[in-house]
C-alpha cells in the first residue's frame, strides 16, 4: 500500500496522534501517574494497547513467514509490505508498553535485571527477538544481500512469533489468584487473536489481489476465534466457580459476526469491524479477570471493582496505533526508494 507523501492526511493525523500520545508518555514518565490502576487492577488499557499491537504483529509475521516457507507467490510479491506492517505494529506495541511501564527506570530494570522464571520477561524477550529477525529481513531487502538463508529466517520468525503469542497468554494463564485467567485457554486465545488480527490488518491495508487471496483465510480465522469465544461464554455463564467473571462480551461477538458476513461485500469495513471486535475481546479478557479482588486487598478496594479507561489511557492506545502507522509509512518508503 502506497502511503504517498509525509503530508498525506492519514500521515498528518498519525503525527498528531504521536504528539498527543507522546505528551501522555512524558507526563507519565516524569511528572505524575495518571492511569486508573491500583493494586487490584494493575493491567489496564495501556497494556491492552500493547497486547493488541503485538499480537497483530505476530499474525502478520506468520503470514510473512508462510509466504516464504510455502512459496506462496502472492505473499512473496508483497514481502516488503508485510514486513513493514509487522515491524510497524511491533514498534507501536513497544511504544505503548514503554509508556505503560510508567518510568524509563522501569524499562532499564526490565532489560538489565532479567527474571528467567517470569512469563512477562520471556514475553518481552521473545518479541524483541522477533523484532531483530524482522530487522534482519529488512536489512537484506534494503541492501539486496542475504546474511541468513531465507527459509531458515522464515522458520525462525514463525517459531518465535508463535512462541511470543503463546507466552503472552501464559502471563495471564499462570497468574495466581485470578480464576478467570487460569489455564491453557489464555494462550489459545492470544494465538487465535494474533492470527485473526494480523490477517485483518493485511486485508484492510493491502492491494485487491492480496485481499482476494487472503479472504478465505480471513473468514476462517474469524470463525475459529468466534467459536472459541462463544464456547468460553457458554462455559462462563454456566460455571459455578466462585468469583469467575464473564470475560466474553456480546459486543465482540456481534462485531466478529458482522465482519464475517460483510467480508464478501466490503473487505475494508469487514477488517475494521474485525479489528474492533478483537480489541474489545482482548479488553474484556484482561479487565474482566481483575474485577474480583481476592485476599487481604479485598478490604481495601472491595470484593468487586469497576473500571473505565481515562483520557490518558486512551492516549496510549492512540500513541501505539499512530506510531505503528508512521513506522510502517517510513519503512515502506525506505524500501521502495
């Protein structure tokens, strides 16, 4: 997809978004904590912004690798486009995560004091490795030199990307004291969300030939995710587990169903609805699992809490998406000079 000049309206809107989100980041890092977090609800919209963009990057990276591994001509022809989408989404995810961490010192300690038993540390490390692998591919395309065998690099990218999505889910699936998270289903959800959101992004931003090729996979990925969410919803409404929250929203289900039915008529709108449905599904999953406060802290916050994002947290979501778009635009332009 051509992004035209820097002064294209979409790019100008993204610059405004980065500026607004950058203000939130600076304020959060150096002046005050503005997010609606506490010891009961520690993961809010800024982290969900990271999850949304990181998983999206995973899905695109898997498509990119599949094109080379399976020698799929239409995907190989669009390698530059897919690569820049994957890198852009991942850079946007890291921009959101760095803001969510609240301090540049927190970023420093995360990098230089590794905890090898922590799923969170492994999640960040695997996504950083994925970024390095994508950067190697970018360097090869830019210089027209191969430093790693193409198929080997594709396999490594696919393995690391899939592992990163699964480990991201395990951050929730292995957490103590949150009954709505625990179990393998958290990792299944993040992997399915990665595939669906990555394919949706490519569907929304690619040329017509790519859309036509990918449309059956787009519908299939959404259908599998939809079935998984419906099954989870049925399980949760019938569950007798104490303090288990329904983390599947009817809004997400409606958006995904609408995306599937509109796919044959308007692929761009269908992809937009799909991404909105996936983002809200991730939001409900992360927030819903924290609404019941267990243990001694229940006396501080009450047994059940509520949460709505504030303007600063929406600013982080805007920062991540805008930064991802600008990164894609610049990288794609560089590769096509």
